[in-house]
């Protein structure tokens, strides 16, 4: 009880220690050497094993359970970094200087103020839509002018900035009014003149990426508020990205502990190799389509229960199970029905997912702080023991990132149906970084399918069939 920020760092470093004791430290040679195209590789269904490109952004070692962003171990980033700094690292390939980081944080904060997008979004019945569908819609609405990703390298993206400006009444109290008063209010804070990055400090061609990182968070928060019958909140000048996101989503100023834990969650979800949603974004961008549409494709792919949608399913499943004592019976039934257990297994990890290594003890810490989480956390732990003893050795099935994240979000009072949007808020950084990297040597994605249909069918008019 009474955990501090130092306890959070200690928990992350203890998880790192355990991971390093259990895993060796050699990279997988077949996935870390430069290639001469074309290459030969063995491809399974679902493009398993297919190599689509080279990258310097991130590395997942599935056999050992490592996750690395731009050479930095995920455990170190979670212990010492912030989401803003990690996003800068993913996008720019290096850690920012103090001045750059300060500027970047203020830029993101300023761009979380998107009244035009919010106004357009709220003209739809957002509260009745699936939150991921609403998030995709809001992301498309953020785009005010046509921007082709292929134009990124041509340096003409300066004119692509979303044209949000002060034009919608914002609530000035976090509790909000059920029926907002429609009058134009002064913004709570005015950005100081220097918040916009100078041309020297920030390259022009990432304008849209900054808009997307900040804007998707604001859109997610707007959806969360709309589902509570509330109007959007604007970001506060003294909160960082994670803190502001939590504030704008829940309407409650987060505690420093909550802000720190959310920051870690965002870092953990920021990038993860050639996963389905990243690939979806890259495929759309490779056609030189619009970057907002490319990120919308990522959001669409992420929404499925086999990908980011699993975090919602996990919480529903744990509630269905009900208690740790009910786990063995429930699991027997799940096996009999050939059900996949949500939050377990991974295409790449055949070892314990390092993200779950961090989230599990954080969930434990938060459960220790909140009596209403004790039972759901204990149920999760019991289910982990059951599944890992049945499938760990034989099928290399362990908890993945989605297994404990929902418990963490629940401790912050976030409704379950918003969990997948949090995943998207973080992953926008990885999607943008990977799209930008791929476009440097773009080639449109175009695999082939093996045709197993018939030939020589004779066409008959409809009335003869
Ligand atoms: N529960 C029970 N058995 C499983 C599970 C599971 N969660 N996952 C895989 N298996 C078994 C599967 O039945 C199969 O067994 P067999 O060889 O006897 O047919 C074997 O393991 C391989 O499974 P697969 O479905 O072929 O593996 P995949 O690489 O195609 O799928 C996966 C990976 C993540 C979609 C899958 O493990 C799954 O459906 N997990 C549950 C959903 C989930 O938690 N998704 C979040 C993934 S991590 C976050 C993210 O990237 O979004």
C-alpha cells in the first residue's frame, strides 16, 4: 500500500532482472543481418516467416522474449523514459536533447487541442459506435487537406497540417455539464509563441505524424467522454502526454502514480515489429495513399480480437470466470470447446512476452491499492498458472501484452470498451515511424495467392443456370 514512483521503477527493473536471468542475450541471426534482395525464406500461412523489409526501428526476439526500440531495451525505456521521448526516438532514430524533448512535449500538448475535428466527430452519433470504429472515423476527420505519404520525402507536407483552431466550446470543469452551454469560451491556456518547432529543430516532413500522435489521443478521449454523455476536455498545460490523455478521457486529474503507469503502458504498446496493424498501415501507405487513411487502416486492423481487441475480451473473460477457484472448471470447458484463451499466445513470442512481464507486477501493485481489483487480479494469476502449465512447455503459450493491461486500465476507472483505443493511441508512433522508414525505399506491397480454383468453366446465361 502507498506505492511511490520509485516503486514503479523498482518493479520494472525487477522484471528486467528476471527476464535477463531467464533468457540469453544473442540476437537471432536470420532476422538481424542485412539482406541482398531478392531473398529466400520459408513462408507459412498468414505470411509467417515472410520478410517484407529491413528496419532499424524495432526488434522482437520471439525465442528469448526481447523487445527493443532503436537499440534500447524495453525494460530500460519503461524504467527511465516517457512516451513522448520514446515516440521521438521511434520517429527520429535517436533520443532527443533536453531542448528538443521540451519542444516536442509542448508541440504534442498543443496538438491535443483539436476542436474542429472534435466538432466534426461529435456530429456523428459517436457514443453509439464501436470505439475503434469511432477512432478510425475521427482519425480520418483530422485530415483537413489531402496528404500523400509519398510526398513526405518531397518536403511538401508543410501544408498538410490539420487546420484545427479555437472554434468549439470546451468544458472548463472536468466534471462537465450534461448539457453543455454553447458559447465560445477562452481557451484555458494559450500556447506560447515558441511552441511550434522551428524548421531547424524539427524536420518539416513529420508534421502529420505529430498531428496524428497527439490527435488520435484527443480523439480517443473525445469518444470516451461522448460515451459518458460529456463534451471534450482540452489538455492542461502542466500535464505530460500520458497525464493529459488520462485527464481528457476520464475527466479526473490523474495521480502521479496513475500518470506514470499510463506512460509505461503507452511505451509498451508503441511499436512491435511487423504486426498486423503496422503491416496494414504500411500496405496502404505503400500505394502512396493518404497518411491519415494509412493510420486509419492500422486502427481497423488493430480492432480485431486476435490483435488489439484481445484486451477487452480478456476482461470480459475474467469476469465470466468470476473467481480464482472457478478457473480449473472454466479452463476445462474452454479446452472442450476448443476456445482460444484471450491474452495468451503470440505469432512471434515463443517465450514470455516482456510486456506482460512488466504489466503483471504493475497490475499486482494496483490491485494491492484497490480492493475491487483483488479478485480479478487473483483470477488472472490463477488462469495464467493453469494455461502455462497446460500449454507453456508444449506449445510455448504464455501471457501476452493484452492479458494484464485491462486490469491496469480498470484501476484508472477507464471503461473496458475503451481499452483497444489506448493500444491505438500508443501504436500510432510505431505506425508512423515504420511508414516513414518504408517510404524511403517504397515499393508497393503485392504478394501473390496460389490459385486453387477451376479453369475452363463455360459461361451460361442466368436463365440457364
Ligand atoms: N489459447 C489456446 N491455444 C492457443 C492460443 C490461445 N490463446 N493461441 C494459440 N494457441 C494454440 C493454437 O490452438 C494452435 O494449436 P494447434 O497447433 O494444436 O492447432 C497453436 O497454439 C498455434 O496457434 P495459432 O493460432 O496458429 O497461432 P498464430 O500465430 O496464428 O496466432 C494469436 C497468434 C495471437 C492470434 C493467437 O495466439 C491467439 O489467437 N491468441 C488469443 C488472442 C490474443 O490474445 N491476441 C493478442 C495478441 S498479442 C497483442 C497483439 O499483437 O495484438
